[in-house]
C-alpha cells in the first residue's frame, strides 16, 4: 500500500503581496486553507486551495489532487492510478 499525498498547484499571480504575505524572523509566509471539494473538478481535482483573511473575500489560488505513491522514487504506481476515481 502506498502513501497518499496532496499534489497541489498554486497560482502565485493570485497572491497579493500587500494583503496576503506576512513577514517573520525566518522568512515570508502565506496562510492558506486546503478544503475538500464536494465534487471532483473537471481535471480530477479533489481539493481547493484558498486564502481568506478577516474582512476579506475568499481568494482561490489553486487546486489539489490526492495521489497514491509507491514511496520509492516519487512516481505513482499503475495500481494506485487505477484506484483513483477519475
């Protein structure tokens, strides 16, 4: 049995530096939320990624898909791909 991971894609152009990035002692950060979708996306996405700060609208910045990996070289096995719902 392989490991399940979320494979995420984030559109960096949707992240407003002034509103969404904060700076700490060790680097620059963005707080974001990954939420499970009610229905699969058109490309099989299982999760949505968004930023929401107090008093601001939710900004969708990307999507994620659950993948199962064999744990060896980071590639998905044919068996794992066959189990995916898309």
